[in-house]
C-alpha cells in the first residue's frame, strides 16, 4: 500500500489531536511540541490549511525549558480563539514540511516504514489503513 498524499487526522478529544478542525478560513491543527523547539525549549504550533488540505500558514510560539503545561495550554487556547467560526473535528491534509528555528516540522513520509510522521519527534505516526488514527 502506498503512502497517500492526503492524510486524514481524527479529532480525538482527550488526545494529541484535540485541537483539529475547520474554521472559516479552512482547516487547522494546533499542537504542543514539548522539548523539540530550539533544542531544549517547548513550543506551540498552529498549522492552517486550505480546504483542499494544502498548508496555508504556520504560527508558532517558543517557550523556555521551564514552561508549564498550563503555559502551553494557554497559548493553544489563544491560537484557537484567534480563528473565526471554528468547529473541532476531523481534518484531511496534504503532506508538508516547514523550517522553524532550524528544525523541520510537518507531516513527513517515511518510505522505509510506509508511514507519515508529525515531525519533529515524531510526535504522531500515521500508517495504513490511513483512517486518521495514529500511534505515539
């Protein structure tokens, strides 16, 4: 089975994909990356996608290594609050890579393992049957 160019990502309320969905501008995913930005710092990243799933823009905030989970959650909530008319839910997005502070972020295919990883990390790993569920 080949790796699809568009990956479904299931909204899961109590898991890492609890901030995915649709807004007036398209689709979005907000993720906290603890200990992966800038070496030892944590960061929060908001990915915005066109309705087609193509990456539209990326916003991020970097925190010191002493950032608390509460600090990260507040930024995630702020990123979410900036979206117009959003609804949490499943999304379908294209593979992408962006450079943030010298690190590669994005949904990156691995032909070797026939999977797609949310990098850096990998934070999440998607694989067949390509139903939107992931492994950590």
